[in-house]
C-alpha cells in the first residue's frame, strides 16, 4: 500500500521515456504483492494463520474480496480438493482437474499444435480464473451448472448457503469501491493502478496452480523432483498434459498418466 501511494504521488514527475519503465516496474511489483495477498488469504482458508477460525475467515474474506475472489465458495471447494487429492471421480470444482480422453471436447485435437497451444495458454492465464469461478471452466465436466457465486450450486452444501451470500456481498462491495474510484480518478487510472497488477497476480497463481497439479509423470506411482526452469516447464506441461489415460500394464489399475496423442 505504501508503494502504491508513493508511486501515485510521484509518478507524474518521472520524465518520458523513463515513465514507461516505471509503469512496468510498478505493475510487476504490485502484481507480486497482490499475488502474496492471495497466498495469505489461501492460508487463512486453511486456518493456518491463527487458532481462531473467525479471525482466519474475517481476514481471508477481506483479502479475497479485495482481489474479487469469493472467499467462502473458494474455501469450501478448495477444502474438498484437499480431502480428495488425486481422485479423478470426486475432485470436480477446482482448476486443472485431469480429464479423460473421452471427456475432451471435439476441438481439442485441432488445438494440439504450437499455434493452438499458444492461444490456449494465453486464454487460460488471462481469462481462466474468472471463467472458472463463473462457469467451472477447467474443472471436472458435470451435468450440473457449477458456479462459485451460486448458493445452490453443487459446489456447496446446505450449511454453506449463507456463506456464499456473504462471499458474493464481499465481491459486490469491492466492485462498488472500484466503481467509485473509477468515477473519482477515471477508468484509465483504475486499470493502471489496480487492473493490470490484479491481472498479473491472477496469472501468477494460475500458473503456480497449473505447475503444482500438472506434469507428464505426476500421476504415476511416485512424486518426482523436477528442476526444469519455470518457463520451460509451463510450455512442456501445457503441450504434453492434455488428458490422462489408465496404465493398463500396471497391477494397480488406479494409476493414470498424462498423454497428448489423438
């Protein structure tokens, strides 16, 4: 926050072309700060910061709302993810659930090329998070409409309905504050000071989530260490990890491996 206020007051004194460097530097630093705020809220959702759940939920709710993330619906879905780790049947409403080949849409085989993979990767990191929250995009295919903002969606149970309303109220309140800021300072100001860093932050934690859950040899018998540089790992995993198939030669028929051949 201090960096934001400092940059806001002194930015106009930076001469061109150094101002462009200053903007990019601000976006990167503030994007990292927003990403760190998301991580703090994530840990609050696990009750990892305090012995009192109401303190964790209050802080997590405020921080997630400021990032336009519905805290309680995210927390509930994320808890189910951890309680059903590596289960293809029971984990549904989180990012990057491995899909069977039979579950892929018809157009996936036409995107299985360098151009299609670049377009798909850009679409995923830019629009993936809001579309996932609104339509469960990148989650497990379901016959039911799954939306993190719907209190009656299959992502939550009856005792969580009030929490979803509270989450929605938090996002609406944060949106209203942003609306008032846009009226006071202008939409370009809001985009530059809040929108671009927020986009960078969302891109970061989408990529971190992707790398944590996706690897050509991740779903085998053992977890493995991989020292591949991040940028190379992102491209490799996005190219090779399109769907999963059962290892028919394994005595344990519950073992699946990532594949990319059509």
